[in-house]
C-alpha cells in the first residue's frame, strides 16, 4: 500500500476499510485484522490504525468485542452503499457532467457508451 501525502494516513486507512466492506472483502459480522497486524503489515504506528478504527466505530461501521477484536457491524455494507450512492449523485455525477460539457461531448454519446459498457459487464458476469 502506498500512502498519499494529500491526506492523513489514518483517513486513507479508514477509506481502505470502507472500500473492503463495500466490495465484500470484509463481510458483515466478521473480524477485521487487528490494530497490531495492520500496523505491522503497513509499517505504520498502531495509534494511527487505532484512530482509523475508532472513526469507523464512531460511524457505526465497526464494533469492538472485548477480548475478540474489531468486527464489521451488521448493516454496514448497506449503509455505506447508500452513502456512496448519495455522494456519487451529489458530487461525482455533477463533476462528470461538467467535464463532458467542457470537452464538448454529446451526452447522448456518453449515455450510449455507458450502456454498452454496462452490457459488456453484464455479459462477463454470466
């Protein structure tokens, strides 16, 4: 894992855990790697890992189980997916539409290409 200078490491780690919950690598109800394990694997301070995990607990995405470690909370994936969809619609989609406009492209062309990509992706999954 390469850490970016543009954002604190604990936030990057928090976002990595969020991505793994969304993509199913960290299933709901399952334990996630311990603070010590992550600190060792990524060669970062255990306090940094603890801060990232605490934010995820505060967000209701992880839960501490005394003596057992951190676990992905029930409903975390659905909550994150809903949040990410909202963020996409409010932030990424308008920026995308602005970029299409700046490049002088027709939205109809973009829509046709998106539908084609979606069709290819659906064909790959069957």
